[in-house]
C-alpha cells in the first residue's frame, strides 16, 4: 500500500483546506438564516372559559390540528396572567391585551406575533344613574375585574388618570359574570369589561333595558395619553336594528388583542404572523376605525 509522504499531505492541505473551510463557514452561515421546523406541540394561554379568548383558542386549536400541531389550551384570569406565564416559560404562546406588558418585569424574551383585532373597553352602568364621564363614577360602586385580567389593568389606569381611587369610589374586584349579576341586582353601579363584541355577555348587556352603555366623550384624549388605546365609533342600531341598540352613536375606547409568544416560537406556526391588515373584517365591518393600531410589540 502506498504511503503518503509528508510533502504530499502538505500539498493536499494547501489545495483542499481552504475549500473545506469555506464550505464549513457557508453551512454555518446558512444555518443562521434557516427557520427551524415549527413545534409539534404548544401550550396556548387563553382566558376564562366563558370569554372570547377561550373561543379564539379553540379556533386556533382546530386550525393548527389540521397541520399536525397539537395545541393545549390553558385557561387563565386573563392577559396579565398570560404575560406572566409567557415570561416564566410556562406557556408557549398566549392571547395578550395591548397595554398590559408593563405589569411584568421581564419582557425581553417576549415578542408580538401579530395584532389580531380591536378589543373595546366597555363601561356599563345602571340606567337610572346620570353617568356621562369616568369622573362621574366617584362615590359609586364599580366592578373593575379581577387582578390578573386585562380589564382590571386598563380600568385602574383610566380611573387613576381621572383621580379616582378606593377612597373616591368603592372598587370591587369581581370576575365578569359575577359583576354582571351584581349590576343586574343593583348591588354595584357600574362595571368595566374589556372584551370582543363576540363575547355573549357583552351582547346580553347591550340588550338589558336597565343597563346603559357609557359613550366615552374623551376617546381621543385617552388615545393620546395611552398609546395602546384607539377610538372606535359604534353606530346607532348596529347591534340590533329592530330594538335600535344602541339608541345613539357611541364612542368606545379600544385596546387591541395580540398573539404573544417567546422568541423561540417566533417562527411560523403553520402560517405567517397575523398583522393589523388581517383583522376580521366581518367582525368590524360596522365600526368606523378612527385611528390605526400599530403593531409594535406588546405595547
């Protein structure tokens, strides 16, 4: 068997060494830009069982199952808890409400996979009470949602800028359904709720004769103060032409629902990220959007 001489070995090294090195560098560089395959199993944090987040979670679960991705739904108190679970790595993706990221300390590992739809802030109150502005809630009993929910986070922010605290009003921490029951029983005077118009309890409240919906006259001011809020007009009769609900145009201040995730799940999960251009046009075809929602992270 012929034995390679040291001279021959050095010759081959000089000839093929640079080519091998370039090939290794090229493979390494290409690897940095290749999207990893999507995970086959993820956990999605939604919200309470009766809320819109849970309904949307079921829709995502069915959609991704067609692509061979198993989605486990985790019910939570809402957006704030969802962010905490994302930050701790206990869930992979979650529905997140704009304006709630400030409630968690570490957001460096979190990203917004897309802005999905507007989420109005509804303020319902007893019909017999003369409430025209948030400041009129002073000396009243107000349900602000449970801590950990997006409703609680934004309600407290709006009350704060209107200088209303627990000394100025009785702030009651109840879940949405308990709040509605208390309002109908006149045990409280008003409730804050952040929810999709698809939420059954929102439609039920809009059809309740003894309950009125506040028209926010300062939506533009709120959107200037809080960059995650937008102004939306609810036209007269859009909920029910027959019953004329609402009986006049209402201004509603809105945040936006987003799909949040950890950076390792930023690659496509069966499709491209949803952006503001992909909002459900059927859901909002009767609403006039007066300010666009930027997709700039978890607000």
